[in-house]
């Protein structure tokens, strides 16, 4: 039997594996975690709207009825394209076809030391750490007697105004102003500052300008302070340098850049500045037609427009399906001892862009139609529920959102992990 190895259980890897169902092949799906994660909703875990289990599903459960898939829990250390094998803990595993879909991680643009004080948002661990810091800030402010320290505790800086940054900043502002004020006795949580810093001239730069301006107005309406055309030059435990200005803040969150998984560096092939693999029009690696790269790992170009394929879920899903169909056709041709059909080129179908700002606040650009406010928010909610991987997740997320919408409560406000708060003086509750 032919062996197909898929590295990564994200959108692209899962889509590729599903496209190969029913074939007499051996599929190994390798991931260092045992679950598939719906990353677009990670910010809702970080802001206590959802639990981690609401947006993650065990990979083995997804493929329990697809008998040609074996799930392997492990970390791929390197890939040998010439010998057609991967290495997991120094153990070589050969393959006939390889699909690399290992995704991306944070990029601090050469300042990796900033990660300690400015966590990004790519994993469940990231989300729960941000939630811990976010909720601890209010606990610290509740017992802090020094005005400057209290002000710094209640200042939240989000670096990067793409969809993740805007969604995170909007949700934090809503929590501080609408969800938790009645929970605290000695601090007014509505005085919290949420500052969104963007190096470019507008938020959501991938969106049309009209949608970007609408998103900015909606963010400002719920109290988010927006700083444009300024870059963060230093991140410290007590704040950030934004241009020539220092902003005192005990909580800084990073949403400014991404880079491809480091496993691509072991391939020995050309990479772009973000570490993505430069692929052929059929998403294969140059000189290695049986090895494909999809999703955030690939520097792919749309075959119709010549524009880069965006690093979004739809790009990964479509890439995984495209590669799966290629492998299916070639295996069937090989079985019949026929010549393999032409692979064609990958054409990305842009279904539009969506970003939510908060309750009843969002922007959408779908097939050239621009929407904002409540209609865009409804579309965003429906689309995200539909793309969750299983019914249980759809039900849990739908119920959680309905509860939050009607009652204004976020039920996942749990501080997990280390929970110390730092204050300059003992509290005084007189």
C-alpha cells in the first residue's frame, strides 16, 4: 500500500486526509497535539467567552470512521526530501506522498525576547495564558492602593490591528465595561484602557478601506484607543515604547506578525522572509513532485490572479482539498497503469473577509458586498459555527454565544495556572 504522510492536524491537514477517504492507502496524520483547533475563535477563549474544549476536537475522533487514517502523536524533527522520509524522535518514517501543513507561529521580527512579556495567540496554551493575565489584572487593581500601579494594571496594549488584534481588543473592552463592573467593589473596571497599536495607516489593512474605517469607528465606540502609523520598538514588563512614547502597561498582547513553522527550515529548499516554502503552482515543492506544502506553511500564489494566497482558514481548506484530489487521481491512474492526469494549478476562491468587533459589531466583505454592524455580526457568527469541526462544538459555541448575548455573562472567567498578583502596598478596605 502507498503511504501518505500528513504533517499537521489543522484545517489543511484535516481537509487533505478527508479528501483521501475510501482509498486503499495508508495515511499517517502526525501532530504534536492530539486535537484539531479552530484558531479563529481562540480570542474568545482568551477573553473568557468560551472554554478550550468548545473550539478543539480530538483528531482521533474526527477520523474514527475513516479506516485508512492512523493518527500519530509526535513532533517531526526534520524532513529528508531526497530519501522520502520524516524523522520523529530520530526514528525515520518513509512516505510515498508528503503533505506538509504544520502552520505558523508568532513573529516578533527578530525580538524573540519580547515573547515573555507579550504573548501571542496561536495555541490553547497562549489563549489560557492571556486569559490568566487579563483576569489577574482586575484582581490586582482591586487591591492595589497606588494610583499609578492601578492605572498600569488596568492598561491593556494589543500590538497589531489585523483580525486577531481587533477582535481581541474589542472583546477586552466589552468585558471591562459591560461584563464585570458589578463583580468588583473597590475598582471601576470600566476605567480600563485598551490600546490597539498598528504600524500601518489603518486597522484591518487586508479589508477594503471602507470596512477598515467602519471597524475603527466601531472599536472607538466601545472605548478602544487606536494608535496608527506607530511601531512598537521595545516591550518590557512595565510597558511598551511606541515610537517616542512610553506606555505604562502591565499587560501587552502580540498580534502583529506570524512566521511559518520551523520544520520548513529542514527541507533545504527556498523559503520566503516569513519562513514559508516557495511552492509550484500545484502546491508541490520544486524538484519534489510528491511533496506538497499547504496553508500557512506555503508561499502560494493564486493561479488566476497571481496574488499571494492569504494565510486564512479558507486558504488551508482549499489547499488541502486540492492536494488530496491530485493524490487521489494519481493513485487511481497508477492502479490502472495509466498516465497520470495533468495536475493543473491551485486557484484560490476568495469567499470574503469577516472580523468581529464586539456584540452586534463586525465588518464583512463578501463577494464585493460590504456590510457592517449587526448584519455583519450575524454572518460572522453563522459562518464560524458552521465551520466548527463537529456538532458538539457547534452546539456548545452557539449556546455560549446566546447566553453571553442575552445575559451579558462570560462563564469561562477562570484563572488557571500561576495566580499571584503583585501590589506595592497592602490593601486597605476601610
